[in-house]
C-alpha cells in the first residue's frame, strides 16, 4: 500500500503511481482540520490509493476541510471530481486556476495543440469542478499560504506551510525534470526565472516537490541548507540548458525537435515517446536566445 509519509511537522506526501513515476498528493493537518493538495491523475487513484492512505490517518474525504491544487494539469487535478463526489467540504484554487479547473480536459487539449504530432491524447476522464472559493496571491487558508509561481505553466502555485516553512512546490520547481520528461518542463521561461527567485526569497525550511525530479528523487531538499542548494542547482541548470541550445544553434541545428532530443541526451535522459514537454522548454529557450541576440553574429 502507498502511504502518506511525513515530510515536516503535520505535512505528509503521498506518492501516487502514474505512468512509471509518481505524482504527489499532500496532506496537511491543522488541529481538527485537514487540507489536501492535488488529487492524482484520476478517480481510480482516488479510490485505490488516496482514500486508503487517508484512512491510515483516520481521515475520510468528508473530513477534508479544503481540497487545493498546485496547478490544473491532469495528473494533479484528475481526482478532484471524484473527491467532490466523496464529500470534501470545500474546493479552492488560485484565481489563475479557476477557469481551467472548471474544464481541465479543455485545457489539456489546448496544451497539446501547440505540438499536436508530438503529444499523447488528453485523458478523456478529466472532469471539472466549480471552486467554492478563489484565493489571491499570498492569501492564506488555515496554515497554508499560496504564492502564484508561474513558469511551469501560467497558473502554477507553491504553497507554504507557515508553521514549519516547508514549501510544497508541485511542479513549480523542476530541477532537471523527471525520467519520463527527459528534461525540465517550463512553458513560460521568463516567469520560471522569476519564480525561482521568489522561492529563494521565501527561504523555505524544506522543498517538497510534486514528482521525483532529478537529482532530488532519492534525497529531498528537506533542510534549509539542502533547499537553498537545490534552488541554486536549479537556477544553474537554466544556464546549462541555454548554453547547450546556443551551441546547437551555432552548429547549424535549427530544428527544435532535434535540439530537444540532443538536450535530453546531453542530460543523460531517455527520449520519451512523446516529445511535447521537452519541446516547450526547448522552444522557450530558442525564443529567448533569438529575442536577446545571444548568438554572436546573428540578429
């Protein structure tokens, strides 16, 4: 059985199996209240993994004070509809997520439309929910403070557990990506840079990511020193990616798909069956490199 594992005082992480990796679901206890953040990829994960894990703590979905989301990608909100059916007391999200959480399937299709030949079909099981209330940037609910953290996508959030200063980062903090991505995924590169700086300014006591991001899959940044070092590593990786892509372009490679594949090989990853995640990252860098004239002799 997959169990909730304590990461900080009153903060627990459940690793929900998904396509060869895991996606994170967070439980935060606060006296008689309980907050659940993210819901896994689908109803089956709720019934077979999340509900049994909650039961180990004596909690049922009806005991959940509020269900939140780090962002509206299907692997993080795919179980929201089922948890509403099972009786969670309330659902909330950042304002930037409100429209998407009402129709996550529509948004999943939109994400894939940019690279249609390189994307898998969106999960037809995705069903939307109406949020009971909407939170603004830096607003708090119980012991949790939400920060808008765009970059991975434009509605991404990080959530600070204020008593412990543990930061639940979902996908806002990618490091070198997961094994099935091949590299980090950010759809908005300038915003991702600003988000990393914002995460650093929070000075978290620990970073608890939403997937097994390399190189932290075996050793979470669960102390202030490790968290600060992990932020520096992730910032440095942006420069590493950029330098590699500049070298590719200088060598005459102008095909984003080939650059994406070469970047994955360079980072020691496995090229995935569908390249759309790496293509987002690669095309963001190419656009920035061209916009900022970062290749000498090219304008």
